[in-house]
C-alpha cells in the first residue's frame, strides 16, 4: 500500500483523498435522505393509516437450495368492503408467518392495493439499512476527507519550506 501512496505526489494524493471523501459524504447524505423519507412514510402509515385484520393465505417460496425463503400472501377486507389480496414485502427463512395466521394490515384510505403488514421488517427494515449504510459512509467519508485535508496541508507546507 505504501507504493500506491509513493506513486503520487503528496498534493495529488491529498486531492484524491479529499475528492473521494467528499463523494462518500455526498453518498451518505443521499442515503440519509432516503432513510428519512422511508422512515417518514412508515411512521405516517403507522400513525394515520387504516388497520384491518387479515389472514395469511399462502407462503410464496422463492430461491433454491439453502437460499430458499418465503413471502406471505395475505388477504383482508378493506374499508371499501372489497377483499384485497397482497404479497408481503419481505422474504425470510425460516418463514415469519404460517398459512392461516391472523395478521394486522396497514394501508392508506383509498389505497388498499398498497397495503403492508404491520411488522418490524415490513415497516422499518429499509430505513434502518439505509441509515446504517449511510452512517458508515458518513464516517468513512468524513475521515477520508479529513485525512485528505491533512495531506494537502502537509504538501503545501513542504512546498513552502523548499
């Protein structure tokens, strides 16, 4: 790894690190915005959505071998009196539900076709993953940016002294 650093001048290396760090920070900000929007949508659905009792009618299996998982297909009666059937958002192994199991379904009024199960993974997994990855990128980007600034400052100081 030392040879990589030695192949560039300190000023150029600092600029590369600074650019890369800024890119990582911007990517982290984008993921943070995505996490915030996803969180707000889930929170709004939990706070203001309609709830209905539903039943898991089938476990839809996908994958093969050890990578098999099952997604629940559930049905419920919405406030419009119609029976709606929907597939869950998360495929898991072992299955998180059993056929015939009673579940709570959340949906926005007038949008029963966009219903989701009221469980942690369906509501909060996406914002959690986006926040964790964004946080990691923010830490990596901030430290890379700081290191790039230090290298650039050191290169400028060396040029000024020579």
